[in-house]
C-alpha cells in the first residue's frame, strides 16, 4: 500500500463546548445526520486518494480506536497517535506523530470538527507540485483570530478582540488578514527541528516562516463548517438533513 501521502486527522480534543454531545463519547463520534464526524472526514479524504491516515486520540480514546477497527476501514492503513495520557494541542500532536509520515511526500492535516466539500484532490496535486513547504488553507470570513500574509507568505497572527499581534519578524503596516480553515498541508521534514511539546501549530508555523515558504492557499468551497459550539452543531445538523435527505 502506497503511503506517499498521509492524512492526519486531529481528533484528540475534548469537545467541551459541545456539552452533552461529548459527555460520554469523543467529538469524533458525534453524528451529523446519522454519520459521525470521523467517518465523514475519512470518506471525504479517501475520495481524494488518501489510503494512509494518522489519527490522534485523547478524550474517550478507546471508543474511537474501537470504532476505527470496523470492516469499513480494512482497506486503509490507519495509525493511532495516542495522547490519552497527555493532550498536546494542535502543534504538539503533529510533532508526536512525525514518525508515522516520515516516508510521505506530504501530509494533509484536517481537524475532525471541520466539514467541507472542498476539492482536496486538486489542492493536493497543486501543493505536491509546488516548491512551498506548507500551505495554510484560508478564508475571507469573520473570525476573532486572523493569519497575516504578504504576497501569500505568512508574516503574523492577530487576535482581533484582544488586539494582540504575533509577528514572524518585525511588525508590518501592510498585510492581508485571512481566517485559518483548520486544514493545512506540509512537507514532512518541515517539523524536524522541534522537540515534542504542548503547543499550537500556528505558533510552530510562525517560527518556521522565518526561513521557510509558509503560504496561504485561499479557498471558497460551497460549504465549510466548524462544529465548535452546541448552537452551531444544531444549525449544521439542520443543513445536512436538508442537503442529504431530499
């Protein structure tokens, strides 16, 4: 089985903002119109040609591991990155899992709580042909936190409500502000300089952007949802019932 490309699904979060939905199971097993999030993301990425998956686990880890042993996934190579004893956040989770994709040409990282009909096959093909070390998939949408770019190169981060900036180098007067989509691609050697630590992947990218091509890839899919809070979940559930049950 070829593993020239790997999809890593970040599924270790506690999902506390989903309240009762994650009281007895991991967010990855929360269902939208009868299909759990992990299955929706895997199916979407299989359609884009991925057969090797790395999935990190923490909250109700055993439930998710048992679910992934189902017959539906016997044709896939699924590696589990176990964070059940210590949650490492979005950056630390990738650092811990590095050995799983050391032979891959590139890695696509996808938060388990993101649902989209994005054309991954085309984006992955374009990234593989590029000379860039990473693409952060971005959107021009409302968000409390924005990534800052000049000519698509990452130069900073802005927390809008707190008016806090983080810069790759010196502060800049001109930039494009875009929201991160929770999806990114990178070449595996990019993260080699770091030791495993609890950290945000955005902080890692801000450090890496000092000497690497960390670029924005702006997307505009028909739909993109971040299932964060209970009221957002209810609206998303309604949307999928409308498009899938008719």
